[in-house]
C-alpha cells in the first residue's frame, strides 16, 4: 500500500490568496472611479482592472464586473473591450473548471479578435482553451488546438509565444502518458527560448523543470535530478518563491521513488517551509501528505499519521473533497499497516463516502479495493468480495468509458459521414449521368459511324444510372432502418426503466412486510444501479447522432445555456415520444417532466402560444 506523493500540478495551478488591507484600499479606489465614469472605453478598462484585482479572492464580484464591462462595450460598440471581456470570461470559467461555459466565450472572443485583427489576444484565448480541453481529457481536441497555437505564434514570429505553445503541447502528451513526445516538445520550447535576443531565464527554468517532471512521471528518476536542480538554482537566483516550492516538491518526489528518504524529506520540508511563509495552503497540505508518505515507507506510522491528519485538516478547511479522499485513504492505509483494521475501516468508509458523493470513480475504485483487503483481514469475506466486485465493475466502466466508447464514437462518426458522402457523390453522379443522357439527336447524328458505339454507351449509362439509383435507395433504406432502430431502442429503454421501477416499488413493499430485509435491500440497490446506469443512454445517443446528425451542436450554438440534462430532454422530444415514455427513460416522474419542459421553455424564451415540440422538431 505504497502512498503515491502528490505532485505540484504546476501547469494548471490556480492559487487563491487573501486580500490585504492595501488590496482593499486599491479595490475601493477602483470601484469609486468606476461609479463616477460615464459609459466609455475608460469605464470598460476600469471594470477589467477590478476583475484582475478580485479574480482570485472574490470570484462573484470579479464575474459581475466582467459582465458590466461586456454590457457597456456592446452599448458603445467598443469591439476591443467586448472581445477582452469575452476572453476574460473564458479564463474565469476555465480557472473555476466550469467547462460548459468556456468554449462559448472563447469562441466568441476568438471570432472578434479575428475581426479586429488582434492575433496576440486570439493566441492567448486559444492557448487557455487548449489547457481546459486537456484538463477535461479531450486530448485529441487539445492537440488540434495546440497545433493552431503553434502556427499562430510562428505567424507572429513571437519566440515567447512559440515556446508557450510547445509547453502546452508537452502537457497534453504528458497527461496522455506519452513521455517521449512530451520531452521532445519541451526541448523544442527550450531551444526556441535560446534564440531570443532578450533572454528569459525564468521561462527557461520552468521548461527545464518541466523536463525533469516528465522524467519523474516516466520513472526515469535519476535522469530527472539534474534538470530539477538546474531549474531550482535559477529560481533561487531570481528569488521566485512559488517555483522554488514547486521544484523542491518535485525533487522530493524523485528522491522518494529512488528510496532516498532522507533527501526526500529534506526537499519536502523545504517546500513546506516556503508554503507556510507564503500562506499557500494547497502546497502546504500536499507537502504534509508527501512527508507522511515518506514516514509510512520508513514504518514510522505514528509520525506518518500526524502529518496525514494535519494535511487533512487543511483540506477540510479548504473544502477540497478530492484531497480529503486521498488523505483518508492514506490514513486508512497507515492504520492497516499498523494492524488496526477497525480504524482502517473507519477511514476507508470516509473515503468511499466522499468519493461516491462527487462520483470520483478512480478514487472510489481504489478505496473499495483497499477496503476489501481490510474486510478480508477482519474475516468479513462476503463484504470483501462485494467490495472487490464493485471495484472491478468501476474499473471496467472507466475502461469502457475512456477507451471503448471513444472508439465506438469515432467508428460511428466515420461510418455515418462515409454514408452521407456516398449519398452526395451518388446524387452528383446521377445528375452528371442524366445530363450526359440528354444528348440531342443532332449530336448523335454527328457521331456518324460511332452510332453503334453510342447506343452501346447509352445502354451502359442507363445501366449505371440504374445501379446508382438502387445504391442510393439502399443507403436511404439503411438510414430509415437506423431511424426505426433508434425508436425501438428508445421504447426499449423506457420499458426497461418502467419495469425496474415497478420491481423496486414491489421490493420496498416486501421489505416492510418480511424479515428478509437484507436480500431485498441488495435487490433495490441493484435496481438503483441499473436505473442510474449511463451505458443505455450512451447507446441511445449513438443511434440518435447517426440519425439526427448535428442536432446537439446546433442546439449548443443556438442555445449555449442549455444544460446536458436539458439536451437529453430535447433529444427525446425530437423523437416525438410521449411524456410517459420520456419520464421512464430519464427515470423521473411525469410531474418532473412537466417542470423540466416549463424550465426549458423559459430558457428558450418560448411564449405560451408557441409549441416547444415544434421548435425542437425544426432544429
């Protein structure tokens, strides 16, 4: 049960620091200035400055000033201000990981920056959008964006921007586990920085540390040390506390894996000291957990627990559920190694409960797997087997979701596009053949001796037209079959959920009237799991996208505020299903469907005289 050290995640770090009295004074001054100004470019720029001052400390206030700046820019037709406000909204939602809003704002910002020919700000928007797509696991899209960033930076002949773009590309490869490609991208970034007339030692050091971190993740621990030490010396020289803390933590992790625990503790403790001095609680909690992991490896379990507890206290104050899950797992593992299985079980239960509450599948799977070992040691073999099965099921779902569904989606998309292209080509070919077939009698007479060949050629053309027509009918029939298949699947989904709900209610009644509550509880849990299973919906979505191509993207473009659940409802309305069938598919009451339709009407701004169904069918 070796605890894995927490790394700094410095490529996506977003620190939140408390406002000082001086910051408050500056904010008051800016607010007074904003209130005194009439609608103008200056007022828009003041709103942007307030956003910059408050974005890490008072996010709601920062957001309100972004929207104020956007509104004023539109009123006075200030395109530069509108574009900057849209870009900052994209950055805001990206930093707070509200991924649904990011593409909407960045797309609009990039469009405006293109219009006003501001390629530099277009690059910044696209680079940040790339970062979010990578964090969301959309690696192919992130790589496409990173190539656009590189091309844009090269077009601007801006070495710093080229280096930044290659660093972003490296991060994507790193998260994909493609360590060689990640290192190559970082080396390119480093070489670009070497060509600059004005040297950027801090940027160069960040790239060098990035290479070291890549080596750590690629398990080349010894090779990482020289890069990390080189970067650290530069950060010390320039008194960059933040990057010193990051690099010390990376060095601690490298030495941890090399099992040089003395040097590992030395570096983790130095990072911890800097984190405390700067009041960076996220760093402090990570270092406390890492130090605890070292002591656990050294079998100093009591000291390990002290550090795990301190780290968890900070995570609770910070409200970081994910870090709490990791801490509870570490604490439980320590108790397990001490032979205190009841304490281990107590903390694994905390980890399982929290992971389940935020649907953190990876952490939940790990906690269940380790809790199974604890149950086994306690002789609770049935519970151990149940946890192992649940853990394996989650791991299978992760694999299916991350691998199989991606493959199927690409395959479906390819086949659908291929068929559509075939239809277009066949229609074009039929048109051409029909035009050729309409050769006038005069033209035929002029062909003279080639009359016989012309007749034969005409016959061949007719045969080809006939074959193409039959092929087109075949493709049309396939598409019609897909529509029927989609309807059948939807009705099957509705019937399945209706049956399961009926079984669940019957089991609840039996549970109240019999003593065999355990069996009925397990039955209800199984039904609940099946009712919440997303695989059925994924299959339905696959068929739906084949038949109603671009429906989802059209809705998102026209109504960007529509949520994923509302998009599901619109898809089912597009199918012309009844409210009862929709309720069964979505596993909610018919009253819930009425409320959902009402909320959707309001969001789409539909009057009481207009039909929601007609609007959806027209999309």
